[in-house]
């Protein structure tokens, strides 16, 4: 099977909701979006890997959980002690 790797950042996006001062957090970025949609497009013909890094904060943990739960992506992640997730 072919393996394709996208290397780069996964960023945090905050979208405002109707309630004042309320936001929905999501994850995106050029690298993640490319890996995500290539995985959907290629299906079983290739393994798509998203290679990224984050910090040791709770938001980075949520990014890693999100990537780990994405059935169509094989996530390879690294952490930088003391760093924060890219926002």
C-alpha cells in the first residue's frame, strides 16, 4: 500500500457562536486539511499520515485525541515540553 505523509502544523480555530462570548473550537490548517481530504479521496488505495507536533498543554492533548480518533488518518505526533498548541 502507498503511504503519503503531510508534515506541518495543525492549528486551533475558534468560531463564534450565537451566544455572546461563546466559541466552538476546531482543528484545521493547510497540512491537516490536505491530509484529511486526500485520505477521503484515496480511501483504501493509500495510507494518509499527518505528521505534526504540539505542546504539553490540554489543547494540544485535544488535538492529539482528535487526530487519533480520525479513522481515515494515521497521525504521527511529537510534543515539545512547555510549548503550547498553535492558535
